[in-house]
């Protein structure tokens, strides 16, 4: 079948097949509360990768793994020399993650290929399904590692050397699970990139809309903050004589939130991870380390937020006598997406009769880095109550299908049916 003998405008994905794939992958690392714990480069990640690769091979796709473990699954086009139109996301999860974050984007892209196979539609440009390594940054930092190396924003050697809390490196774990490829990430071509994702926020659901057309993402600054005081007995030590690292740390944590409130509407400030030493009930904490996540859609404002945090840390150190160390961990600027990709996604949604609105993503995605290499666009669908990074994360099957259909037609138009 060719485009001249069949109207590709009538193509739709198999929503039931896509849903079944999502639920099958969700069994790998399933948690008792209905979520998924499949951290990057663990044995469970290997099982998830192997399953998706198996599905790719069954769909006739050629598999390539690069040196950071990014997996590209290629459907050949008539003009094989053209750079591929790529769609995908990630399959690693948070420790208490859900079934849809990332996984949906990969399996929706796979469903696009399956749909084109079923219809016998050939495209001029090749189409590739990708899943990127360590997008979540839960086990290894920096976040969005695989796409960051692909874009040249993160050095391969630095990514390989990153260690988890048990001292294992990314390179060691890639080799151990069998996904340390040979192809240099920067050598892989890309003509355009599309990613469909749950919104991870409440706006689409509140508006009653099935599709969000993402215009770009917030910039991010990540820090590790360590406040050091002195351990002492909780009973005999008077309050005035304490060097309590927890009290200093908690004051600075509140300042993180206050800084975000001073920069509405896109200011964000989060403390998500805290480690206390010695972590004993009757010992005054001598050291507290915590993470800081600052975001804004304006890079200059985000720089101001970061400076305000450093100034607050310096004031705390002077006033309390505690040692306060603020260390940058990861950062990327606010990233606008390609105007033509945005317009193409909008046209695809409207042609399918799906109401949509333009919106900014508050979360980081692999699309942030692919936008440095190729024209990039993102599609959002609602998630229940706007909840994500949580085991109760959920999405409606008809929204899952709708987003995949928009992806199908955006990819198809970009790859050009022939």
C-alpha cells in the first residue's frame, strides 16, 4: 500500500494493543501500590529493555545501542540516507514511579511503527523508536543522562564515571546488563524528534482537554547542599549551645520555597531528598545533606533565584556558625521547541478532532536535549489529578490512544508517506 492508494489521514493506532503493551511493561518492577520501581541500569531495567527490544525486533526494526546505552530501533524508509524521524522517551522510573511516565512515549512510538506496518505504509525517511538511558536521574546524576550525552551537553566520560550510592559506575552497570554499545552517541543522525508524555500536572485535566501542545520547558538548576554542625547528646546539651545542622538546614529549605514564591508564575523550588547524620533519635544532627531543585521559564530569573539561594546559604553560615556548602549538580536552560514541530502537532490534533492548547512543560524531558540536535516537538495528555512520580499515577485509555494518534500523524507527516 502507498499513500496514493490509501488515505493515510484515516490511520489510527490500535489503542487496545498500546494499552496492553503498557500494562505488560509495567509488570517489570511492579510495586504493591500499582506503580513501578525500575531504576536505571538495574536488573529490572535490563528486563524492561530486553522486552522492548524484543517487541521492536518483532516489528521488524533494526536495533542499535550507543555507548551510553541509548537504544534506537529503526524502521527503514525508501530514502535510507535521510536522517530518521525519531520518537520515544525513557523506560527507567522513579523508586516509586508510575506506569506511564516515559514508558508511554516509548510504547506509543512503537505503536506508531506497528500501525504503519499493519497498513503497509512506507515513508520517505526512516522512522526510529528510541529509549534514552537514565532520564530520571534517580540512581545516577545528572538527570536526562543519555539524551544529554547524545546532544553533547554531558561528556561521555563524565556520564560513564557517575556513581550510585553504592559506588557502582554507569559504565560498569551498562556493561553488566549488556547495554554498553559501541556507537558514539554524537554519531547518530536525527532529522526530527517527537515525544508524547503524560502532562505530570493538572492543567489539561482542569481544562477538560485531551491534548497539550508543548512549546518548551522550564530551565532547571540542581544543587546539593550540605550543612555541617556538631553531633551532641539531645538531653544534656542546652539549646543555646547547640550546633544543630538540622535546624540550619530546615531554615534553608524554607528559603528554597520562599524564593520560588517570589518569582511567580513559573518559579519552582523543591527539596526532594534529605540525608541526616548520624540519623539517631537522641543525637543532635551533625550533618544534613539535601537536594535543591529550582526552575523557571526565564533563564535570567532562574539565575537570580540561584544567586538568592547562595546568598541565603552565606547568611545562614554567618549567623549560625554552621558550615554551609552549596554545590551545583546539574543545570539546563529553558528550552523552546521548534515552531514547525509545534504547528505540525497542532494541525495533527485538530485534523483528528482533538481540542488542544499550547503550554509550557514544568518537567524536564529528553526532548530538552534533542532540541539541541534536531527540530523537536512534544505532545501532552492529561494524567489523573495531575499526579506523577507516584505509584498511583494514572491516565485514561482514551487519552493514551488520542496522544498516540497525534504522534502517529506528526511522525508520518515529518517522515513523508510515499
